[in-house]
């Protein structure tokens, strides 16, 4: 057990290298971290390298880990990073605020639960000469890795530069690495992106077997809920998607399916989005769109 008083701050010192971790949970079982703030040095450093490192909390090759009521902020890379086949990790009431790459990144794990957390203010970073990342939560396995059995329940994703939540591998790793069996239920995904960098509220790419249920997806830039890149066997049900604005990435769709199969979109309320309320682009004939309410979009359906 590591317990911090509610007002305690574990602060990274100024440094000239991104090769650091503030709290590392590695190769152990039955860990409980509670309270306080873990603060990075993104606003006080002399880092010039381009490495994607500098984590607030890293959980690697560990099991039965609980992180509760901890704020992780201003990290040079991710607020929380879960990797190396970690299992049974629960984040409860965690606040990831103003981190640089992602609020939470999951790259190799199973049985991960985030409940009642807030992922906000992720800014993104320069990568190979262009602006990249900036997700509240990014579930993106590296080559050869798999992420499975993820539950994201009752969280808030807001004011992140590119997206609230993304599920899926990088384009270069499609068909060789997988995200399967995720439940995204009862979350609020709002005010993510801007006219230049906004991409999604929720995105699933090259993944399968997910449930996207009862979420409020409001006032994001790009696409409210996006499925593409051979995404399959996903249920999108009971969500409210509204106020999606156009960005340089996309024209402001409510729900967009693009080269997907066996997707069911039913019982959603889709209103006042800049472009289509619901659109199945390049349909495969295996998707089902039924029983949705679509008003104030352009066009509605």
C-alpha cells in the first residue's frame, strides 16, 4: 500500500531527459495506491529529445493493482501507462489532467477497469514533425500485443486535444495486434478536440467484440462515435450523440461507420450534428441501423 494525504504532491524534479518515471509498479501483485497528486514536470524542464517517455504512473507486468482517488497531472508523456501483460488493474476516481500524450494509455493488458475517473486536458505532442496524440484514453497495443476485457464505466473525458477515447492499433499494426471485448458504458465524452486537431469523441478501429452503451457524447470536433478499419461485431446502443462540429479531420458526423462489418446501431439519439446524424460509408451489407432518433442533423440519417 502507498497512501498519500489528499493534499500531498509527489513532484517530478526538473530534468533534461524524458527517460523517467515518477511511480513505477513493476512485476508485483496486490498493490494499492491511494490519494494525493503525482505531478510531472512538463512545465519545468529542459527536455529536447523526442522520446515518448516521462510517465506519471507505469504499471508493468503486475496483477491486482488498484489506484484510487489519485490525481496525475502535467506529465511529459502519459498520466498512467499500463503494459507488459498486466492484469486486473482498477482505476477508481483517478483524475488525469493536462498530461502531454495521453491521460491513460493501455498497450498490453487484460481485465482493466476505469470507473468514475476524469481524463481531461491532454494536449498532444509533436511526433515526426507533426502534431499527434492528445487522447483522454488511448487503448493501443504495440506490435504483437493484445489488450482485452476492458471496462470504462461512468468516466468523464473532456477537453482533450484530439479525442476522448480511442480503441485500436496504429494503422501500421492492423491485423497483427488486437483490442477485444471492451465495454464503454455510461461515460460522458464532451468538448474534445478543436477545429484543427479534433478527431473523435469515441473511436474504434480494427477491433471487435465491444459494447458502447448509454454514453453522452456531446460537443466534440470531428466525429462523435467513429468505427472504421475493419471494426466488427460491435453494439452501439442507447447513446446520446449531439453537437459534433466539423474539424480539419472530419465534417462533424454524429455516428460514422466506414468499412466495418456486423455493427449494430440501435436506440441512439443523434441530434444537432454538423453533418450526417448516422452514416454507413462503404457498407458491407452486414451492419444493422435501427430504432434510432435523428433530428437537427445535415442530413438526419
